[in-house]
C-alpha cells in the first residue's frame, strides 16, 4: 500500500527566499506524481505533473524533481511571494487512470 | 472550457437526512473521482467511476454511501442517513481518457455540515 509523506507539515519563510518542499513515497512503482496547491476553504489547483519516466518538470517559478528509486519528489518555488502562501500537496498514482494517494501537505506562509 | 463543477458548494443537513452531491466533469473527460477531506485530515480517495460503471470503490464506506455516473448528466455522490462524522469537504476530480497522462483536475468542493 502506497504511503505518501510530506515533511515539514508547516513552513514559514520571508518573502524572496526560495521554497523547498519535500514529498516521499514508499512504493516506487508509480505512474505519475502531481503537485497541487490548496488555498484555505478552496479546491485543489494542479501545479505540475511529472511522468514516471521524467526527472523534472518546470513551470515559471516552479520546478519539481522526481527520483523514483529513492521515492522522493521535491518542489522548488523560486523567489517566494506572499501570494505563494497556501498548502502544497503531492500525490501519486499507481497506474493510468488510477486513484491519487495524497500526502498530508505542507502549509506554507511567506511573510512580507 | 469550464473546469470541473460541483454543486452545491455548501450543504447543511440534519442527522438522518440524505445528502446529494453533484459533479460535472470537464468537457471531454470521462473519468470521475471522488475524494473526501475530513477536518484536519488529508485527502482520501473514495470512488472512481466512468460512464455507467464503478471502476474502484475501495475507499467508500460500506454503508450509507453510493455513487453513480450515468450516461447523461452529472456524477452523484449520495450519503444516506447522514451523521456528524460525515461533515467534511467532498471533492470531485476528472481526467481524460486519451493522452494527458490522466492528469486529474479538481472541482471547488462541496462542504457538507451535519447538524
């Protein structure tokens, strides 16, 4: 059974600092991994999807890496802004079209 | 292209009543997933459906909960005889069949409060 862990559970950084968010998973046989953002009381916004054959994916200030063999993914957010304050979730799927297994999330606060 | 739509956004039910949550997937998407987020807990998978078929219901409670995705119309998550412990945010996601690596797109959620 896949278990996804995100440590730390909460993170506070000053504006402008780079953010590094960690995600680890126990079963390396994944189909893909998604990173999401969730604002309080809102739904999930998909940030990046990394295919199992990829090592990283980039979108603007966001970069996500994937190391299947060690069961880890890292989300980097460059030059953080107060608007980046949110909870960030990672999730894996085992096969095409399969359910997502979520980590507990990292709650990020970027202080102006 | 409208995103995943869910309604109602907020639903209040008394204990023992029925709750019906609706989800319309993104245009062109034929896979629907329901997840539940209990207060102070993570997101948990409930059920995965395609048109007229339940593919995986391994996360559904054995009693009182059911889901459907008919040939026409939205997907429905139905909770009978609600209890306080059913209070949670219920999210629907959809993905397409062809290409796109089955990226799941989420709706805004329905927040169910049982009084």
